């Protein structure tokens, strides 16, 4: 078996990411990075920072729960309340 090069690995990873984005869009899931960019003018700086940190662990808004958000440094009850209010208005 031949060794996989870094270039081949990166191409395969890109294809996997594109496939994930395609599946998410087909089933109506909202990418977290897109959600942040589209709604950052409606969010406090703290919520923007918490959601940006959350992108390291979570891919979509639907992946986030109150418990999962609380695992992100800087997130507290006020941030969760703001997030829940924003979600109820937007989604």
C-alpha cells in the first residue's frame, strides 16, 4: 500500500467537509459560522465570542444545547438567555 501525501489528505478532507455541508443544507441545519456572520449585528460581543469558541466543537446551531454552551468559557446564564431569545426570533 502506498503512503498518502499531505496534498491527497487535504483534498480528501475538503471533499468530506463539502459533503457534510451539503447534507446539513439538505436537512435544514444551519452552519454555526454562517449564523454568527449573518446575526452578529444582533448579538452582544460576549455572545459572538462564545459562539466563535463553540465553532471548535460544534458545526451547526442545532448541535448547541444549553448544557453544551455552558461548557464554553465565558458563557453564563445571561449569554444563554440572549442566545435562546435570538434563536426564537431567527429560526
